[in-house]
């Protein structure tokens, strides 16, 4: 059977089913906004610190000759960052949560169908068994290898604070909190992408020539237009941003994995767990910037914002990470020194055998 728009005609869908779909959509919208409200409440309580020295570095020699201090052991003074409330979530931010909840609802419905009405679907028993035993996150791989979908995980953790899903003939997510001015709002309209094409170069005689301010394309030259995006695009506010992960998930990759970014993180190996309740899987770059956790557009300053992200983590978590890194480093140094000592001993023994005194 081919599924398409025509399969959902009024003639073959009962009023009961249509009402159920609308009710589910309403509940998912309410849950999404309640989830975002919970995250916003936590972000407003944050105390983000910025380094007093804006030029800190986790990769240089820390001003000391012949002594390298690892990134996790470098200490810089911090001061409270200026934080601004970005207000109601944008359409992109809200849709990240909505689609995650729909995914959870869909999986629950399919699992319920496979349990109660297996005769309606032509699936093998082993296929149904795999579906029902797989972790939810395994069904939603992330955009990048090694990272599960943080949107789904963040939403799932929030839903557990409301209670368990219930099952009868259908799969029911937990009830959302009571509506209030802080937990419900009119969903923002999507911001369309606005691209302006600007001629910045031209092609002539087999070569590409750049145009300076005030220059024009000469006769016989073929203009080469380049796209120029709006600030809303750069901040991740427009519709296409929904196709990609949030700024927070992208930046987190550099923070937790030294191989993923240009700098060296002071807390490699950190988990996303403490960032999920803060909504970092959902927020656009603009909101993160106003929180003091993202650089301006076209500015790369990972070290500065590594410090800021570390400042919002629980102190015990940071201490545990750095203690573990320190222990690992000392073990590595001990192994290195033992290897050097063994090499020196071999060299000395060789000289003694050859009658050379050392």
C-alpha cells in the first residue's frame, strides 16, 4: 500500500480519529512550551562568568618558559558576564522541541500498535522484538557520528519530570503543567530566509577577478554573484536553521573533544547532561550570545567561551573532570619517565659491555 495525502481523505478517516490527532497535536504543543519554559527559568538563574583577560589561551605556554601547563590546569580570573533575556522562544527553537516530542509520540504509537494489533502490520516477530527493545535514542542518530540526538534526549528527560507515559489502546504522553502566562504563549511565526545576491567578482579570459568597492564588471566579463545572508540567518533564527543542530550542540563538540575544534578544551570529556536542562540543545546562537555563551557573528574565540561554559557547570562536576585528567597526565608522565630510564639503562649496559665506563 502506498501512503500519500489521498489516504487521509475525509471519507476514510473517522471524526474520532481526527479529534484524537488534533488533541495529540495540542498536547504536544503544550508540552513543548512547558519544556521550553522550564529551560528558560533555569537559564535566567544562571551566573555566567567571563574571563577578566579577554585574551586567555589554553594552548600557549602560559607565560612560563620550559614549563607547559595543560589546559585543564590553567587558572584564570572570572567576572560576571552581562546577560540579556532574549524573550519568547523563536519558531526554530520551539520547533526543535515539537519535532522531538512528535518523534517520541510516534515511537510510542508504533510500539503500542506492534503489541496490540500485530496482525495489522506485516512485520516479523523478530523485527517487532528489535523495535521494542531498542533505546529511543538509537532510533534517532545525530548529525555527527558519536553523538546521539540531544534534542530527543533533552525532551525525554523533561517528560520524566512530569510522570510516566500511559498506555491503553493508544500511547499517551504525560499531561503538561497547567497553562499560565509563563508556560503558554502564541507560537512565534517562522522567519523566512532572506538571501541577497551581490556581485563581488567576475570571470574573464579564463580567470576570476575580485571586485573592490565601487568597481564594475568590465565589458566581456561574466558577473559572479555571491549570496549575502541576513543577520537572522547568521544567528540561526530562520527556517533553514531547523535542518541543523543548535549552536549549543555544535559548540559542545569542541568543548568535550579536543579533536573537534581549533583550540584545546579545559574540560575534555565533559558530558552534555548538565546542559540539557538549560535548553542548550534548542537555543539559537542569538539567545546563547545574549546569555554570554556564544561569540558574536564571524568571531571565533573558543578559549573565551570554553571558560564561560565551564563556569555554569556544577563545581563538583568540574573538579571530578580535572582530577581525572590530572591523574591520567601523571600516569602518562610516570610511564614516559620509566621508559626513558629503561632506555638509559640499556645504553649504560651496552657501554659497560664494550668496556666503556660511564
